[in-house]
């Protein structure tokens, strides 16, 4: 056996004995004492890593032995070649025949070339040896690291904290983690479960609304092919609202006496029916205190009826423009915060509302300050890989990307939040023009400013909040989550002592709402006159 073989064998035996002494007889390398089953399971992965390192070490040792053996063979070959070269040199120096000169020269050249190649091989083997030495150092370092980790963690519960998030110094931490996991599986998802908002709202006024999110538990609704009047009593004379879809009436469930709202939608084409079904699918995913809840749905030949929770407070802007209501900046903060919380939940479910406006924000009760977002008829599920474009909405609340028929996403809703906030604080619509074309021109150019007279009482935080939403580039707008962390919407107890002055926006909002109702009635009268003229023409004898 050569010197290299002896050195290799000694190194291998020393390395193996080091591992045997470090672990001890009959013990695992990183197994904790005391037979702790929990720690055995958690340290099994480290044991497997250690076994892999040992196998890797054995492979390296085998390769080193092969290299040393090859070097011995190479040295012996070089000695023989040198001896042969000397023998031929001696023959050349002695007497010889001329006919052997050419053969000797050829042999000499061949031997020189062979020696050169062997030297190159020798240099390559040295380089490989250096690489193996480097790997050996890496293995030794990993060995020390694994040994240190095993000694550090073997008597500690810190692995529970790293792997499971279980706090080791809390009593019954494992049981709490297990209960938390079970609740997460069974409890419906609520993005903002910890709400200190009720306490914040009490700073302004007590809220007599029903407990959130609705007077009934959230349910998944499917369309029933049944007669509505067999289950509900619809109050035809009590109209709660209306629009392009139809009307909303107050109704009562016969079996429970629960007051609800019946949204009766006229369907004239398959497309209309599909839109209503989309609204039902969207509302089935909503379980939040600031989003209206769906209770039931019926289908008949000419219409679809959605039974929803009943909100007694009316539209937000109608509520705050009442003479008896004292509107302050704190009220605007609370309303805006609830809107942002509802939109935050929607966006967490990858849903875009796309029709946010004052008419779609209702108060839960006539005395409380809790609000809910309604009307998901134009809502769409957002799929990042599928570029979505829309060409609907109310002009003065449209985002620039909607007017330009560009791709819409979460920031599209946030633009509308900025417009509503501007109106709450000032009573003015920031982009409203003499016509829809002028309004949309203002929106496309993002042409707006803070009116000096109406915003003189408004805080700088409020102005900053609006300025970060009414931005033409949608990627630069605040998200709903960022809005909830903005300085204007936090620390309400401090703001309750600060913002007590009545806003000038209340009077201006009264004018805005009166003008809007006048326009609505004007369009209704105009349409009625046109219908009357058409009827007279058709009845006129030829």
C-alpha cells in the first residue's frame, strides 16, 4: 500500500470515529434525550440531512483514493519513461548505424510527446485534488453546523414556534393552535375580523342597527322556480328605490315575519337574465358588515326577484343633507372608512364593484352611522390574466380608464371612492360639467382642484387622502388596504375631540341632491310625454 493510501485510510477512520464519539453509542445524531416523541419527529429531517452528508463524504473519500492511486501509477509510469529515455540516449551516444537514425528520432519525438501529455494529466489531477479538498472543507463545515444546530435545538421548543407559529412560553399553546386551525376551516372568511370600529362609531352617536353583518346568517342562495307570493308578502305601495333594473319594494317573510327588501328585475332577453344570475353569484360570496346580504331569489317568466336584507336608513346623501343632521369631518371619516372596508373585502374576493356612487351607499338605520354598499348588478370577477374592459357607469364617478375604454382593475373602484370622499367634504362634484361629454373630458384630463372656500375647514390629511386617489395613472392610486392605514382614517378618538365644526358641504349637498332629483323627474316627464305622443299617433285614424 502506498503512502497516499495509508493517509486516506487514516483520515477516513478518524472521520468515522469523530462521528461515533459525537453521537454516542445507541443514540441518534440529533435526537433529544428523554425519548421525546415530538422532538424526534421534528429532528428526523436533520437526521436525514446528516445521513446524506455522510454518504457524500464516503463518495468523496472513494474518489480521493482513486486519485491517489492514479497518481502512484502516473509516477511509476514517468519513472519508466525516464529510464527508457536514458537508455535510448546512451544508444545514440554510442556507435550506431546510419539506418537507425531516423527510427531513433521518431521514437524520441514520440516519447517526448507522451511525457508532455502525462505532465498535463498530472497537472489536471492536482487541480481536481484541490477541488476535492475544497469539497472536504465544505463537508466539514456542514458537519459542524448540523452538530451545533442539533445541540442547540434538542432541548428547546423553538422549533414549534418556527414550524407551527406556536408560542412555546404560553400555556396550552398547542391546544390553542389546534383550535385556531379548526376555526379557520369551519368559519367563513372575514377579511377584517377584529373591528374596533363599533367603539369608534360610538364617539359620534349610538347605533341602533342590527348586529353585523345582517339580521340573518350568511347563506348561499339558489334561484327558486316558485311563486314569490307563496313565501313573501310584497308591499307594492312601499317603494324603497328603483333604477334601470326595476323597483325595490319592502316585503315580509310569511313564516318568520322578517322584514326584507324585494328587488324585482324585469328580464327581456337572455342577456338580462345572465346579468342577474351573475349578481346572485357575486352576492353569494359576500359576508361583510358593510355589504348588503342576499336572502333569497325567485324566477318567473318575465322577471327575477332578489330578496335582500332591509335597510331602513335610506341613501347616505339623503341622510346627511337632512336639516337635523350635524355633519362634521369626523362623520365623513367614519363613512369613508366603512366604504373602504367594504371595498377591501370585495377586492380580497377578487370582485370589482364598478358602480360606486352615493345612490349605492345606504344607511342601515335612520339614527345610526353604519352604512352598506349595495347594487352588484355591474360587478365583475377580476381575473388578472384576463384583461377586462367596461363601458358602463355613472359619468361623474367614472375612472379615466373606463372613459378611455382601457383595462380596469382594483384602482378603478378606488377612483370612485375618491370622488365620493370629495363630495362628502365639500358638497361639490369634482368633475361634473354642463354635459356628460364635458364631464368625461374633465375626467380624462384629471382636471380638478380643491375649492378654496369649501375646503378651508377641511384638514390637510383629508386633502392628502383625496389627492392620492384622484390620480390619472391607476397604478399610483392608493389601494383599499392602504386607505385604511392612511393617517386620515386612523386614531379616531383623537379626531373626535378635534373635528367638531359643521362642514359647509352639507348645504351644497342639499343643492346637489335637489338638482339631481329635478333632473330625474324631468327625464321621467319627458319620457311620459313622448310615450303619450306615440300613443296618440298610433290611435289616430288613417
